[in-house]
C-alpha cells in the first residue's frame, strides 16, 4: 500500500526487453535504501525491486503491466515518481493507493494560474463511474483531488511543491499518465454490480 505522496524522483538509466517483459534500471536518491523483493511505486505502478547497485535499482514490468500503463513508452532519461510502501505507524497524508494502475489518461490542457497549475485529462469513459467531484485519484503515483468531472474528462489542480517535486512538471498536452482510481470507490462499484 502507498499514499500517493511522492518521495523521490528517479531517472531511467537503461531499458532492456526479454520476451514480453521490460526491465528498467532506475537511479534515485532512495535506491541505496531499498531491499531486494521490496515493493516500490514507480509512477503509480507497484514494481518489485530485483537488484540493487550503488545509486540504482532494477525492476521488471510484465506484459499485463505494460498493457495497462505507460511504462512501454518510457525511454532512457525519463523521470519517474517513486514512493516506498506505507508504514503502518505513519500518517496517511494522501489516500490509500495500491500501485495497481487501472488505465492511462491523456493530458489535453495545462494552464499556469499565477502560483498553481491546472491540468485537464481525458480517460476511457468506461471508468467514469469511479470518479466523483472532489474525490481522490492517483496520477503517476501522485495523490490528487479531481474536479470538473465529465463523462471522459476531469481536472486537477497542482500546488507549487508538488509541481517542483514530481514529474507532473513534465506533463503537457499529449502526455499520458498512469491512473489509479480510488480503491474504496472501486469496491462500492463492484458491490453495486454484483448486488443487481
């Protein structure tokens, strides 16, 4: 479990493919603090640490992960938001995040608003029942609040600290982001589905 509060930004140092999988070496300030077999959220996607070398760690994304996320579009030099798993004795500053991306959203508008930024995203409309006005969402591993929710669009506002300390600053119209809808909302939607 994660909180959607980004801990560090890493850089993709190398990428290799084997079969349908892709392996990434990621350099970051927290790489040396990790342990093999630890779960770490990479742009909102929970990946298992497979190897650690000074200043870098290795993770692999399988075909299912590559299908539902933007990891297949990562290139060397790409900046990735990182978060280690939540401690049960800590504060939950964001919201409950599993690191299981549901789909990708595409940025359609980015506005600078004299001290904050507003982003509008388009997403597959089959997920629109999982969004509510002022509800939580996780974009590239960042816990954010949605507003102006439409059938296949929504907006988020980003404060300066988040803008400077995550890779959202690199998102512009046409960029895709990994999106995880609120877990509680997904359970409620599933309950309603099977109750009928």
